């Protein structure tokens, strides 16, 4: 499997280097990718629960804010 590429730009010389991620960079990239996917999944689940509650109550989000005293 090929690893993602890393592009390094030296602003002093204008030189660009493009290379494959090393093992440590790739390991961190995988950790970050997994964490991002988990965070997106949790956000989607929370949104679905919120919407299900609003549907069950038969009110809109704006009406819920008014009832709870939010702006």
C-alpha cells in the first residue's frame, strides 16, 4: 500500500519537496483520520437524536429555543 504524500515548501528558497509519509507521520495520520471519523459519527448521532426528540414533541428547533429561554 502506498502512503499519502507530504508536500514541503521552503519559503526562503522556494523549493518544494514532495515525498511519501514516513512511518511515524503515517501512524499519526491514521490516528487523526480515525478520530475525525469518530467525531463526525458522534455529531451525526447527536443531531439525529435531537431531531427525533423535536419530531416526537412536534415542535421546531426555533420553538424549542423559545420554550427553553434561548435566543
